[in-house]
């Protein structure tokens, strides 16, 4: 075996360990099923944190970043536009309601 192969195996070991750590074997609760609704709810939660409506999960504090909130709202709006005609009635209603609520909150916070 060449030195290059040994170096590659040595550098791959930390990546393999990291992958095992991400395989769900830790004591953390299972993640929700990944579907369109959970994806949009995740973006909604991010926007609410950015608007200062929810505590940042990393800091435990409420902070506001209105430009980032606007960008997240715009991403959800883009997804609504690009998925038009491909959503079921519940998904369509959900995304419309989330966008309406976020836009109202954004305008209120923007002043």
C-alpha cells in the first residue's frame, strides 16, 4: 500500500466517525418525516426566529434580523410560485397562511 493510500484512510476515519454520529444512534429524539410540510414549517420557524418572535435555539435569546427574515419569506414565496399546481389542497392552504402571517409580522416589525 502506498503512502497516499494510507494518508487517505487516515483522513477518512474522522469523516466515518462523524457519519456514524449522524446516523441517529445518539439519544436525541427522532426527526420528523421529511416532506413538503415539514420543510415549509422549518422555514417558517427560521423566519419567526429572524423576526424576533421566537428564541434562537443556539443562543436561547430573541434577536432580530429583518433582512434575513425578508429573504426567508421571499424563499417561501418562491417555493409557493414554483410548486403552484403541484400541491395538494392542504399544502396550498398551509403555505398561503404561513406567507400571510409572516408578511404581516414583517410589516409590523419593519414599522
